[in-house]
C-alpha cells in the first residue's frame, strides 16, 4: 500500500509540474500561443517546421488550439500541420484535446471540421519520458489515455459532446474503470479545472440519446459518479440513470 501511494504521489508531482511549467519556447510556438497571426505567417513563409515539437513536446498547432486562435489554426493546417499529432509531454494530448481542456470551443469545432480524429486518445506518444512509462507499467496501466469525448463529457461541455458524437465519437469508450457516462455524471477533475457544482444534465442527456444501451455498471467508479450527482441535487440525472437501468435490465 505504501508503495502504491508513493507511486501515485510521484505521478501527481510529475503531472502537476508538467502542467504548470509549460511555456512556448520557439519563435513559431510563441507566435501561435500569443495569437500573432502576422508573425506566424511570416515564419511559415520562411519555411519554419510546422510540426516541430519544442522542448515541452507541443507543436505550434497545439499552442494555437490552447489559445483558441482559429485563424492561426487554419493557417497551420493549410501548410500541413498534423491535426492528430500528440504532444510528448506528460499527457500525450492531441490538438483537439488541448482545445477541449482549455474550453476553446471554436478551436475544437474547427479542428473537428478540419479532420481531427474524434476517437484519438491521449497518452501514446512514443517519445514519452521513460520514467513516466515505467510508472504507468508498474501501476498496471497502459499508455493510452482518455478520448476527446471523455474529456468533453467530464468538463460538461455539451456543445462539444454533441459535435463529437455527430462525427462518430464512441460513446462506449472507457479509460481504466471510467466510462464516458460516469465521466459525464461525476465530472472530471484535473490540476486546473475543479469539479463544477452545476448539474451536467444536457451532457448526460446527449450521451444517453446517442447510446441507448448505456448504463452505469454499479462498480466503485459508477457509484462514485452517482454519489456526486446526488450530492449536487441532480435529480433529473438520477432519474435518467435509473430509468435507463430499468430499460436495459428488461431487454
């Protein structure tokens, strides 16, 4: 048990450090992050490598996505930026996941429109730091992370959930013991986005409408999701979940 907590504590420290210390550090990534369209076009005209990852592991497109700079996103994709590249920092996120994480909906919608893979998970960058890969292996976890839909559902971003589902995002996806539905009901947590207090009714409804066979399985994580929903007084969500459970059980 002590070993487990030591490992999880180390992982938390690594994730927190990576999340808080990122800064763009090449001319193109700095221009993309700052929303400087003129500078981006100038650098692209000088043949700057549009897919080069700087020392933090992020590409110019990822920085543009995080900042919601749609004009720059389009300019980068027009000259060959990889919409499905993964960062080689801790998370291995795609530009789409970066946009969703920052709640930059216009950027996320543009990336979806321009061909981003709506089912591409984070966490599988081949250049990921060896120490992190070893820690994940020790904990019995693979290197494939949550999908864009899991993040959008957990952040209660109904607009993006609906857009992802319309483009073929898999509502049955799981990551470890978490499912799309449990993420939607409970809400996701990360270092700079605490669990919201409002009820994610529209998000849960969108997921259930797309996948009529979905239900919470009754394991620890699903029960935890229901606990949070009850604590927040989300009676409509509880009623939807219970109704779905009865329908699935009767089939």
